[in-house]
């Protein structure tokens, strides 16, 4: 029964990440409604938090990738590229000054 409840809750949460407080509140409500033991409740909370953390990491990676793609499409350069070019320009300016 616990697996069924866990799967149902996970499906309902989807990619949403729950805060610690909200997770504990939800767990308390679930425990009251289906009479979970303290240990079962802790295990369920732990599994839900692990899934939430994993989903948050996936979302962050996806968001970062999409921002990079959008920036590239608009012709933006990455900070690393900009810094490398600025360093190269500075070096070339110094070379010009020493030759004049």
C-alpha cells in the first residue's frame, strides 16, 4: 500500500520540488489519513525528498542548457569567450604600445 501511495504522490508532484516544511506538512497529513507508522512516514519523506532533489537538478540542467542555446541563437558570447577575447585585445594593445 505504501508503494501505491508513494507512486501516486510522486506522479502528482511531477517535477515540482517540495520544501522541507511543505514535505513534512504533507507527510503529517498523509500519516493521519492512512495511519502510517513513524518509520514508514520517515522512509516515505526521505524518498520524496530524494526524488524532489533529483528533479530539481534535472530542471536546473535543462534551464541552463536552454538559456545557453537562446543566448547562442541571439549571438551572445559566453563569459569565458568574452574574457579570453578581452585578454587577447589587452595583449595586442600592449604589443602596439611597445612598437610605437
